[in-house]
C-alpha cells in the first residue's frame, strides 16, 4: 500500500439513536473528522432528537443538517462533550495506548456506552455510503472492529467516576454490553471528603425543592473490579442514580455545552444564565415549570457556595425521545471550601458573578432578560429561602459533611446579601 493510499483511508462509525440511524462519523488519517447525517434522519419530521439544534422547531435546522459537520483532531462539540475529561480520559487513553486528544479513537472505543442514548458502531466498508466519504476527495473506507475490554463507558466531566451496576448492595463495573445504573465518584486525592460534601449539598438542595436523582454514600469495600487508581484514606464514595438509564433502556440527554455548540474548555466563559433560561423557557416541553426549577437551582448554588455550575452541569433530557426537559440536578458541591477566596459562581447572572452582591434584583433582571415572567419566578425563590432558613441549620448538623467545611458554609450563609442570608 502506498503512503497516499494509506493517507486516504477512513474509518467510519454508524451513529444511531433509539435504533434509528442518525448518520456517519468518518475519521480520516489526517485527523479530519466528518459527521454526515443520513437522509432518512434529516428528512424525517418525526425523528428522535439528536441535539436541540437538530430539532425540527429549531431555527436553521434544515441548513444545519444538509451539510457535513467537519472538525480537525477534535470531534464536533455535540460529540466531543460525550467524552470524559481529565483523569478518566487519561486512564482510558493510557489503557488503549492512544493519544489523549485522538477523539475519534476514544469515541469509537466508548461508543457502546456513551452518556444519553447515542450509540456508535464500526461500519463495514461495503455499507459506507459515498456521501460519508466524498467530502475529502478520493477516500477509501477500511474495516476496523470495536475493541473488547473493561471500562468501556464514557462519563463526561473531569472527576474520576465509574458507571456501575448495583446488585445486593455491591457495585460492579459493567461488562459484556450491560449498562450501568449508578455513577460512582470515588474520593479525591486532591480535595478532602468530596463524597461527603456532595452528599450533603445535594441533600440540602433536595430539602428546598430541587429535583435530584437518588443518591447514596457507598463504602469503598462494596465497589468491585475498580481499576488500579490511587485513593485517599477515606471510607465512602458518592453514588448517584443515572437518569439517562431506566432498567436497560437508554434515555437521551445533552448538556448545555452541546446545546450551545461549545467545547468543554469553553464551559465557563462562553454563555450566561440568561441564555440558558431563554432556551429552557422557549423549548422545554413545560417551559415555565422547568424555568422555575432552574431558578431554584441558581439560588441554591449561591446558597451552597457552588462555583462550578458551568455549561456541562446543566442538562436537557429527552424522556419521550423528542421533547427536551430540564434534567434532575447533579454535581452540586460546596466548592468554596476547596478554593481560597472563591466568591463567584460559574456564569453571569443578571450582570454579576459575585455571591455576596447578588440579590433578588439580580434574579429579576435575569428573568426579564430571559423572557420569563418575574411574577412566576419570585414565589419559588421565596419558597427556597423559607425552607432553607427553617431546615438547613439543623439539617447541616446531622449531615456527614466535614466539620471544618460545615463551619465555612455557615460563615458563607451569614455573608450573603440580606435577601439570602441564613442565620445558623
């Protein structure tokens, strides 16, 4: 085989959603990645929703589906955001002996258990349509197989976490195509007692009307088949039920980095909470209810000193395969106890990021800019404050957060604007 022939070789994945073909992802030898939509998908007005930007009601959708989505080295953000970041990505890349930025090979390896319902499967060369190849001049599809191995799941995010199946109180990494039903976050080697922090913050959030999945603290000795990773001398992992799985069924979802076509490294600086509010209110199957829930969570993130509610920590769920709804909350952590002098949340809200400056006025400005009636939002914020002031001081005493972290959270509460102050 000549060097030119090898250069023009291409590996192709077929992408499917709920058993329907979405299109083809072609990975060229020169690092070019091309997503081409199948005619049967793009011309079907009743197609399942691959991303909000492919929904029939989304502006410019026909134009967006008519041309290939082309990127170099990285995948298009809609697909790139399905891959893990940080330590889990490094673990998989090292295990498979591939470059950490070789997203096509990472995607092909993890394609049978991605977040949501998308499935990526290697396609035999004789089944590859010309439309998936002709964007690159003369190219030849070549055969490749999905590799077997452990840890073939993908969970977006930086933290080490595992998709596991629970049976009789024990948790196992899934094998043989089985889908995990719990996300297990092991203790951090960098920060102290993160599982206890997240369990406490999520529990407090639920007390004031935030919709969360089932959560648990799991003893580390009940986790089986973990890969060789460094763990600190702590006793518990944090477990959260996967809301994109129901029994062995996949439920599609996408985070707001995917919705807004941003890469993970843009998750803090490429949008604001007004943009998210407009999308939720305008496109959700129950826009008002989801906007009210969104407002509750915005306030709770401030009350709990969570500075990490970036684009990837807000998600749309497609329970009927087509219509977006705001997913349950996840990744609510009191981050300020780990970051000295942290006083800001992740994105702008009503022209501010400052926890200690934000007031009801900023929420009213947020609602106005988002096109959401303020009269429909304020009662939900009032309800959060009433419940938090009544229940949180006592609840915090009984929850398992580290005592030093509890003290910092109490100090945070009394430093907030008068509208949101909590006396502990």
